[in-house]
């Protein structure tokens, strides 16, 4: 008796090597994957604008990085004593306008430099709903809890999503001709939009990504949305809010991602790294005991030997 739909991760023509720099951006699910990659000592840059959800906001973030578009202090918006950028997550906000501006611009320059030599960009599309400032039509990536009447909310058409992401891809490939792009659609359900509206939003994103994969060389799709909602598809694989994948679900998705998308040497290497991470994370009951002292010395030797063999990795 089968209790799960069969699923095998598709092998890609090009696969990820451990030395490949990877930039991840998009919804909170991109952070789930990025954290896993960082733990396994990949060279990653995660969400340089903070968490952002819709295709237009993601495209705008890449164009700003490519063109080194710096933010001016008078472009920030103030609410409740905090200064915010409409293009960035609240993690960039703060009470000192100059300091917020400096942190944002440092991130822009860091993104520009990282993108110039990156091998992979991992884009997680969260939603096809996009916000603009009501009075002037300015694009908004994060509303920062401003009053709802500050904004206009719009469900992007398929053509609008295609146009935005086409521009994004062309500019990325022109900026870095060695770049490859992985798209995924976040498995998180955005119930604030409504369940029907969330499904409509996800459907548009999935349709556009399939169009992009067939149109461009060097574009790949990883089916995180389908793995969570069609293969796992049980509330026990979600957190208590019933919309975000649980840690167990994220582990399963990442396992499928690694199996289908990493080179064989990279899979072997990450298994070694994971074993060392587990040993390093061990907290002994009796740290001063002789057995633990021997364990610690042996672990130091193993780490030193590993770092000597793999000089680009540091624990």
C-alpha cells in the first residue's frame, strides 16, 4: 500500500558544485534553503534586500544591484520612529536614517560584487500580488505596516510577470554570462490573500516559470511547491500556523534538492561536512572528562585535516 505519491528529483544538465557562489533571493523559503547551504559551507549570499515576495520587487532588486543604484536618505519613509525602504525588508529599518541608508547601500554594493562572479542565482517566487504607493504608483516590496490605504494591491497578470522576469533574466545574463538561474515557487500559503486567491497567485507564477524554462538556456525549475503540497501534503509537515513548512518538511525538500541538483563529489563532500557539524555541535555532559578531552583533540585533528584538503572551506 502506498501512502505517498512517487517523486524522483529531475537530474539537471548542469549541477551545483561546492565551490560555486550562490545568491538566493525571494520569499522566506529561500532563507530555509540558504541556511542549509550556509551550514554546509557553500559560498552564499542570502536575500540582499531581505525577504521579498513578488516578481516585480525581485526584478527591481536585481536591477538595482547590477546598476549599483544607491538609496538616498530622502527616499526613506518614516513611521513610529523607524525609517524604512520600500524596496527592502524591515530587517533593514532603524531609528537612524543615515545608518539605515548606509546599510542598504553596503548591501547593494555587496550584491553587485557577488553577482559579478556568482555561478547560480536561486529565486523563490512567493506571490503574484504586488503593491504600489497609491498616490504615485511607486513599486513597494514591503509595506512595513503602514495604513492599508497607503497602497494599491494588484494581482499581476501572466503577461506582466513574464515581462518583468524576462527583463530580469536578460539583464542578469548580460551582466554575468556564466550565470545559471534556479526558480522555485514558495510552498508557503499566503492565507492573508485568501485560499482561492493564493492558489490563483501560485498558478500564475508556476505557469510563467515553465515558460521561462522553455524559453531560456540556463534556467531551471526546482519543484519545492509540488514536493510540499503534492508529495508530503499533510498538516503534520507544517508548523502550527498550518501554512509554513515544518523543519522536517524543509529537511525533506533540501534532501531532494541536493540529490537532484548537486554533483556527486559535492554530495559526498556535504556528507562529510554534515558529520563534522554534528560532532562540533555535540555538548558533553562532562566536558572535563578524559574521554571528552580525547574526543575534542581528535575532532580538532579531523577539522584541520579537512580544511587542509579543502582549502576554500573554514569551520
